[in-house]
C-alpha cells in the first residue's frame, strides 16, 4: 500500500553565507515506525474576504496521526488567510505561502478554519491521515 512522504527544501540568502536545508520523511501512523499514512482528503476552494471556511469535512479518528498541508495560491501578496483551530490562532498565509503541520483533531470542534482577508483567496489543502469518522449533522 502506498504511503505519504514529505520533503522540504529551504534556501535563504539572508545571511552572509547562503543557507540550504533539505529534509524528507515518511509520515507515520501513530505509535508505529513501520506503517505510513495511507488516507488523504484533498480540496481546492476560493474564499471571499470575510468568509470563514472549515477545511476538513470529516473528523479523523482522535489520537491518530494527521498531517495537514495548506497553500494560499493567491497572487496578490496583500491577500492572506487567517488560520485557526478551536478558535486558537495558528497564523496567516499570505499569497504564495504554504504550511505543513501535524494536526490534532480530537473532536469535531477541533477543525481547521480559514478566514479570507484582502480579497478572494484561492486555497489548496490536503489532509494525510490514518482513519476518519463521519461527522453527524
């Protein structure tokens, strides 16, 4: 069965000597070093200024491993999305910014929410996880 591997390369010329860091890892299931994450939820949305959008439609199983990727594809650098989980601020992604974080979905209220600012932001996201529970309405 296929697994998820994350790879990141950071390069900067802010210092007198250029810096370059590369890392790669297999995203593992909770409590194991043998099995990688094999499930994914993916989406692409356009969110208008002032609108809030919950990214994940299902709730991954609590206490299981989840990794979340979000990218703001907006081309205007003044546009950004505010990212929160359980009403706690995580940060902002400006046009072209992205993030890849471990995510804790301990209940349906722990969803990742984004709020658009500056204009309509085009957002791509993917949740890599090991199990989901359908949310009741």
